[in-house]
């Protein structure tokens, strides 16, 4: 399993890429493997306010459906519209083309709850 | 269930890095490379399923036929040697104990093949109804079972046997050697494709697996998990016990009238089913397509307007169609194909259309 060093990770198996006050959020390689084939993703709208540990969308796989919980609070700046047509990108390229949303995060202190690559790898044990 | 059983192919699944789940007490592969890819592999070429979790009961003795006629709902007397029958066992109230395959070797020897999740319950039920002159034996732990399914299944297996596989009709079987191993070669399956199921002694499982994969190499043969077994059977509207049928459903409303033979001999549940047949059915199992890409899952409610008219029992995105499909019970008056219904998917309603099965252009005949 691959967990890039330049990303942060949440216990809900999301990766977070910090760039200034913008955070790009997706799900990890481990998470996509556990879900299996993703067939549909429900995304928030641009400008929606989302809160730490609250659902901002759902991800539907053949076998299961699960809420995506936001690792940070903030405002949605952009959503990955290409996932509407090709949700399977989340399986094939979870860290690049499979990104899910970009938010402007509002509370820097929430960043300390995130793990680095090494801690996340230990967390999932794979 | 505390005890986790392993099939004789468990080490193969681990080596292939399968995603393993506990299904009915067995550690089973749910998928290897992904449900969609495995599903299409079976529709287009050939795939191999480990279904050794299924249960096998040997029924022998001079009264075997009489016993099975009483125990199961189909007409056992219509079975000829080397033929397989899809049937079920019912409770006195008409609810379903299990659906099963019945193999006839001769009038005194049969094999019942039951769902892995129901082995203990079924064996107890069968034992409770045992009559003199019949010996009932649970051989489930000794028998390994591989299902080889897909348009290239016959060509793959033919390389390994002198038995002319084209001579075995749908829902028939033969006892013979394949890969040098004595087995039951059965022209059956749960996918809607041309396919075979191979019942063999577990001491030969590893060799059988290896030989089949070698023979199928030119067809790019692949292992297929239970995840795809589920999506394949849904496209055909084949019932899954525990989802679409159980002790609270009867075979008539489940669309299994064709295996419920009410005019030949007595069987457990017959009186209740005769009553069901005489009165109008309250609900019927239908298959539908869902608009959009959301999945209607087991337990979701079905509506027409403001009226709740049913419940979803199985659902997925059809890997063949890339459309949502589902199976569910719908109230009388709303069950015709072409009817529009709505599924409540986590608080929002989505349109669905009842269709005729199967949803794919496929035939195992």
C-alpha cells in the first residue's frame, strides 16, 4: 500500500493535501481497497460549509455505502466533477485524479488531529 | 458464529491476495481484482468460483424417493437418472427453509445441495422428517466444489476430460474423471452463463484448481469471488436465501411457482401453499432498474406516490449495464413490468421501473 509522504491522513481513511489555507481531500488507497468498486459518489456543492467529523458526501460501492466525514472544517471551493462520470477513478488513482473536494479550511488547530504517512501506515497496519 | 471454517482453496485465495470475509461461518473470497472486472470476466470468457461452502447431503435407501417427495416442493418423481432439479424445502406455514439442488443418481440414491449458511438448520430439518428405509448423511466437509462459469467454460474443461461435455444437458450431470480426478460434473450454475460445477473429494482440490487454471490460460481464466456471484445472479433475478427468500416468504410470491408442484403428492407446507395459491397473492418478487447511479439496497422501502408498496431485498449496480438494478417484494397491483415505482434511498426518493428478467441478454441453456 502506498501512502505518500507529502499528505496528511485522518482516522476515517481520508488523505489531505495542505496548500496554504486550501486542503484537497480524497480517500486513501487502503480505503478504496476496502470499499471495492466505487459506482457513485455524492458530492457537496461549491460554497457549502462543512464541519470536522461531519458527513460531506457519500461514496457508494457495489457492496456497501458509506458517509465521508470531513477531516477539517471549512468552505467547499471545488468538487471533482469528473467523478460523476467516472467514479471508478477513486479506485484506480486515489491520490491524483481521484481527489474528491478542495476546501478552504477555517480552523488550523484541527490539523493537529491528522496523521502523517508513517503514523497512518501503522494505524491501518498494512 | 464463532468457528471460522476454511475451504480447501483457502490458501489459494490468500496467495491471490483476495479480500476475505466471513460468509456463513466460512472464510470466503469476496473479490480478487474487483467485482466489476470479475463479473465481466464471467460474462465474456470464463471464471472460477470456490463454492465449497455449499452443503451436500447424501440421501440413500429404498424409500429415498418417497422421503424427498415429502421433504421438497418440486416433483421428485419427474427426475430421471443423472438429472438435477431446482427445488426448496418449506415449513408447514409455507415459509422457505432453504432452496436447493437435488441430484438423482438412481431411484435409491440422491444428493441434496444446500446453501452454506443453512447447512446445520437444513440437516436438522431433514433429520426431523426422516422415514424408515432412508439413510441421510452430511458429506459437506468432505466435498469441495468449484463452479466454472462463462462462455469459455466448456472449452477449458474439455481439455481435462474424456467425457464429452457437450453431451451433458443443462441441469444434468455425469460421474467421471476430470484432471484425472473422480467427480460429479454438473451442468449447473448461478450466473446465467454456460457453466459447470465440479463436486470432488477435498483431497484433490489443489490439483483440480491448478489444472483448471492451466487449461484456461488461453482464455485468460480468472478466479471470481462471492461479490460477483451476487451481482451475476441478480442480473438473472435468481433468488438468494437470506436476501430475497427466507422463512417469512413463500415460494409462490417469490416467483418460484414453477418449482412448486401442488398437484402431485403430499409435501411439508403443501396445505399452506395451496391456500396461498387459491387466494390472491398479496405481493410478488420483481426486478427493477433504478434511475441514476445510486444503489437500492436490502431493506430500503418501495413507494408508489405516498403509499409504501414494498421492500428491496437485493440491489447493486449491474456491472453489465452500468445501471442500478434491484429485486424486491411489491404489493399486488403494482407488480407489472413497465410500472414505475420509487425507492427510498437514505431519505430521498429515486425512480425505478419494473422490468422483465433477466436484465442481460444471457442464457445458460
